[in-house]
C-alpha cells in the first residue's frame, strides 16, 4: 500500500498530513511540558535545527522518494 505523507515543522509546531488528511498538528513543546509519554529525556525537543531521524519504533519501515525543503 502506498501512502503519501507530508511533515511540516516550524519549531515548535508540527503538522503531519497523510494522504491529504491532517493526522497531527500542534506545539510539541507545549504537549511535552509535563513529560513525554515514555517519561524519558528528549533533549532534541528543544532544538530548532539539526538532524532528521526516521524511526519505526521497533518495526521495519521503508521510505522512498524523500524530499526535504527548507521553509
């Protein structure tokens, strides 16, 4: 199955669009002010620039046709 996903990040706001439908939108610093779901430290949340990571959280994932555009 082919899914088209768009991720827009303007620190600290993020918007994730999957197949034309917004599935996540918000301020990740505000959402994590009382801690993250896994209750672990995530110093990268404070950074406004740096590396991009594609994670499957233990599952195998495949990516193709990745494009990165600076806003």
